[in-house]
C-alpha cells in the first residue's frame, strides 16, 4: 500500500487519534478519532506507518465476514414493522455518506425524511415545517448537536430529539436527558429508538 502526504512529525504521532487534536488552524481533529471509534465497535483495528518527509500509510483492518452483509441488512429491514404513515423525520449530519444511509434506512420503513448538513439548517427546517422527530449528529460545523438540541427544545419542547455519534456516549450536561444512539447502528436500533421517542411524545401531549 503506498504512502501519501509529507508524513507525520514524531511528537504528533501519539496524539493523532485524540478527539479535537489538530495541527491545522482550521481543523476540528475529529476524523481519525471517529474512525478509530467505529473500527473498534466493529472489532477492527487501525495500522499506521508514518515517516516525516516520506508519507503516511493507514490501514483499517476488519474481521473477515461471511459475504452476506448486504443480504442481512435487507432482511433486517424486511422484518421491521413499518412506521406509522405520515411520520416526518429530520436528520442532520455533516457526513454525506452517513446522512444518505440513515435517510435510506428510515425511508425503507415508512417515514418521510428531510436531510440537512448541520445544526443551523436543522433549526431553519423546524421553523418552516412540522416534524415528528429530529436525529442530530453530535459533531457538526456551524452548530453542533448539543447547541442545536438546546435551540430546538427552546422552540418546540415537545419535539423528540435523538443524538447520534461515532464517539462514546456524550458527557455534555446539555445532552444528559437526550436519547443517544452510537454509530455505527443497524436498521433495527435506529428505527426502534425513533418509534419509542415518537410514541412517548404522543402519549404525554
């Protein structure tokens, strides 16, 4: 596997997987930390080799599967009870792959889904349309999940909000009362959580 870039300076190697560590003035330092968290949840490992001025090689290693992952995913979806008709869900995530995947899972079980890329757009959407549930990524540009939750709750305290993240469960005190779903998750986990929150909100109204 070829190496890329200019390599990582030796003093930085021990910290490259630390959340929020970055050598760039505009960097967020979240990409490798999130990748490591996801790999570990899937029993994977990350192998890294880097030499200053020579480049960096990163390999993400996973256990060999049985080749039926796609078939299993479709089977999971087919076994789920369809959501009530007319359910509207807002999904906010700055990763386009995650955003598309989550939207596809939800649409396959019934809900209409609106996708946005950050908390600012999520706030704009709830002010212009009705939703039954909001699914927020914890880390997003412009406005993160915790701040977006506070703003949504201030405007519509009865609207269920769920936070998702590739990191461990957030210790942010602003999110202590918010349901949390760790990435990666399967279709059953996310749809069951959404249904439970929507049902609870409807019972208490």
